[in-house]
C-alpha cells in the first residue's frame, strides 16, 4: 500500500542558521577538579588570577577559561626572542598601548622542550621541575604567567596532566624544588599570549588605525596549541561554526581583514624540531608543498598569520629555496601580535622588526597603507645613533 | 617469545631478551597508559602525519606494533624510523584517542637513556643544541643566524649576521639586547637550572648519550655552582 504524505521539504538549514548544541557530557576530565583537590590536601599552591582581572572565553567542549588581562609574567619564547624579535616585542607593545601592566622577567628559562620533543635528552622529572620553577618564580614575583611559545604552552599542559595524575612525580618535583627553596605552585590556567590577543580583540579593534579590508589572510593554527590537551584551546561558535580553534582567526576577523580558508589548514608547518635544524629538506618541502602552495592556489593571500615560533620560522624561511626552484611561493608570514600591532599603527621596524623576516613583506605593507621606505629610514637613523654611541639601545620611547 | 613474523626482519642478532627489556621499559613509563587504546586501522593518523609524506614512516605502525607486543618490529622502529617523527601530534586526531606521537616520545627517551647507537647517530648533529639548552636555559640564540649554517634561508640571514650587534640593541625590550642568548637570563636562574639537571638525573642521561657534551657541560656547571658554594659531585641525584 502506498501513501502520499503532504510534507513540504524545507531544504537543508543554511550554514549561518546552523548551530551544533552539545547536549552530552564533556568527554574529557576537567583538570581543575584535581588541581583544587590537591590544593585542599595541601599538596600544591594554586596561583589564581585576581578577581576582576580576566576575560572568560569558551574552550573546545564549552568549558570556560579565564584569560588574565594584566599583571602578567611574560614567559618568553627562545625562537621568538632569538630569531623573530618583533614577535615578542609586539606582544609587549600591545600591552603598553592598551595600558596593561606586565613583567618581562630575567628569572625565566625556556621550557627546555627542545630536549623533549626534539632530542628526548631529558626526563619527566626534569621537565616538570623546569615548568614549576618558572611558575614558582612568577608566583613569587607577583605576576600571572602568560606563555609566548606554543610548544611551551602545550608542553606545560601535558606536564600539568602528569603532575596531577602521578603522586610519584609530584614527590620527585617537590624534593627538587625544596632544594631550590621554591614552592610547588601551579597556575589556575595555562594561558597562551594568542589567547590574550583573542580576548583583547575588541580593544585592539577600537584602537585600529589601518584599514585592512582589502588584505587577504590565511591562518595557520599551531599544532602544539590545538593538538596537545585539545580541550583547553579556545573555540567560538561564530568562527568556523565552533569546529576549529578560533584563536588567531578571531583577531583577523575583528580587524576586518579578508580571512580565507584553505584545505590543508590542519596540517603541521613542517617544523619538526630536529628537522628544522638538521633535516631542513623535510621542513622546507612540507612547508612549501603542503602549506604555502596550497594557500597560494586556493586563497592567494597577502599574508599568513600564525601564533607560534616554529610556524613563523618554518613557513617564512622555507620559501627562499623554493622560490629558487620557481615554486609558487612568496607569502609573508607574521604572528598575530605583529599583525595586530601594525593595524594599531606600530612601527614596522622599530616595533615589529620585520627586517628579521625572510619573505619580502613590502607589498603587504603597501597594501596596508604603510610607508615602508620612510619607516626604514627612521629605523636606520636609530641604528646609526646606536653605532655612533649617541645612544646605547633603542628605548620604548624611541620606538613609540 | 616467538621470533618476528617477518622473514626479512632486521636485528635478528639482537637477543630477544634485550628487545623485550626495552619494550617493557617503554610500557613502564607513567605516560604509556594514555597513549594507546587499540587501533581501528582507519589510517587517519597517517593521513594527518607530515613525516609519513616524506619518509618511510607511519604512526599507525607504531600503534599496531605496540598493541600486539611485537618486540622485534618494535626494536626496528626504535632504531630506524622513530627519529623521523615531527612531534606535531597531528596523529592525535585518532578516533580511538591514541597518541602515536606520545608513544614515540617515550620510545625516544628509552633509546637515549639506554645509549642506543641509533639514538647517538640521530642526535650527532644536534649536540650543540643540547648543550645550548642545558647551559643557558634558552636554545635559539641570535648568533645562530649565520649564512654558513642557514644558506637556504636567503640573503636576510647575511644581513642579520652582519648587523647583529646593532640590530639587537635596536629592539626596545631590554631583556633582548643579547646576541649569545635569546634573552638575558639571570645568574640565580641559571644556577637553579643546573641544580635541576643534576638533581633530576638529567646530567647522567647526557653522560650516556654524549660524553663530550657531558664533559663541557659539567665544566660550565661546576664553575657557576662553585661560585655559589656547591660542589657538583656532592649534589646527589634525588629521584
């Protein structure tokens, strides 16, 4: 028997009207349950973000994460400071422009994860002790840690899981820290600087000076940001329907740039730790064939924006040799902090230090409305003052 | 213990007991239990893996070999392809929640700790970095940017190296006015770093891996520790 139903097919819901509302339980444990439990037992000190000094954001499964606004202890990145100094300088510059207090410590080491992900010439106790020595120092200095490096951020979150779950490791680390005269402290949140940029995007937009509406941007999300301890990365229902991290794309959209997608967004940049130093043929091949050329073909962007040290380095520096082979490359690569700082009128050389980058970024600056010739002359004038001994260093006042 | 299921298996001369010992050392690591839950053989990890595109390398093989406890193939992976992994953790896209990159992290540590020749060879060109990280607490130093080390990074490296001192001083944050370190690390912090290397047994790992680096590192550490009233030999490993 057949029947005819009088159903009007409404068609599929438009993407803009679609929203996936998670009803089930969150599939991952919440680290704060163990963190505060250990604090209650007197095992650790939890370094809290001051009340009224944070913005709340959503993470992958809808939990809230606190992002401190100011009074932050800047856990610098060796790759940024060493080879891309405009990266970290731009982070500090943004804080200064927004009027937020911060501390740039000398009593900080890197996470030393080069000896974890690259050479494995370390062990869990040493790695955890390094992390907590830095956290204890921040606590004693009275500032909340803000991590500049994506790898340090991911590594510290993995270390947090190990510390919270393994009494033996906690005991080992405590014995080491006792010898240093430092307490066993863990911050309430592990926060990456790009999460701060994301949380501050409306304030940055409010101070924007350049029109970026004709600047086409592709984003490379850093692996160690969103693939390690995945549930702690920022997601936003208004960006990619909440199906991809919102960090970086959020600030690009807020600044009104033309954010474009490409098919290999999830791929790594090719950094590989060991590889970028001793097997660069691999890093270069992956970065150009799987990332830069795909972006070129699918979006033809004016710039790639990313948020980790290794990603800027690999995507930028790999293009020179590929260009020599007539590959379809030639996209400048900047960090979100540099892009945001430029949008707010930062000096491209005194602050953003773009002369440390490999790919020619002058066409990008022209599109952004920056007079790079004038800016370079201003920078060289300052360098001459340094060389002549008139000044010892370029000060913030000179740069601002 | 049966032999390898592969007729052309390598390392047949290595006693199975030795392979089993190293395998058990990997499994005894506290991180092991959160790295492997089984394998659907779907290949998502391989499709996500950058190393799989350019090397004879497969994260799926690691999950499967470890799950079926094939110590012979494990020993091959431990010595042959393990160092090709990029440690990007794209493989954590696994629908079974496996972490092949995490398995490899543990395997690498076991290889280094046991002083395997394959690990020494893989890290031969890397010893300078190990020394830099452990002696200064930072790795990527501005003075690494030399054209003979990075000839493939283009003419900008030449410009940076020629202007290194003045360009470093033309960066506003005062912690970055350095050329040999990524930033200015205080002496007290370096001292604490050295104590961590010694107390945690990390220095012993370096002695097993590379005696030359161990000697140089010990000398540098001794000097600073002595200035502050410590005797390196008397600081005992406490873990």
